[in-house]
């Protein structure tokens, strides 16, 4: 099956850090563009970061300089390292393939308290 499972979300204080994981099955992350997204309550899903097949990283302006996307090919997992977290980073975080997404998973909840 083609599946991406997000994990690592937690409740953290503003200024803290978290590392989210996107574990892939039926997809080889080294040979796919993988992106992170988030969705805050009452808002639409927004793009956060992309890691392309050739290793290029792209970030939304809201997270540039604070978040870093990476992959571990041996574990077939993509990560999102988040630092200097702000309350506005709160939301459900998802990963998916670009430009051919698979079914969206349940995401992982990140809550940043002020």
C-alpha cells in the first residue's frame, strides 16, 4: 500500500522544538518529492516545506529559518525539525507526495502554548 504516517506531534511551549516524522510505505521517499503541510482550526491546509528528489528544500515564508525538512533513506522517512515554535504554528501537520499525492493521513497534532 502507499501510505504516509505522521508522528511526533506534541504540546510544547513557545520557543520550544519538535521533530515530526513521516514514515512511508509503498513509496520510496528518496525518489519522490515529499512536502509537509499544516492545518489550523477553521483554516485551510497550507504548504510548509518540500524536499525534492534532487535534495532541494523549499519553505513557506512563515517557517523559513525555523523549520528544516530532511530524509533518512535507510528508514524511508522524512522529517520536519521545528525550532523557535510559535503559537501560530499550532495545527495538524500532514505530509504527502508532490505532485501526485496519496490519500491524506490523519496527521499529527502540534500545539504550541503561549
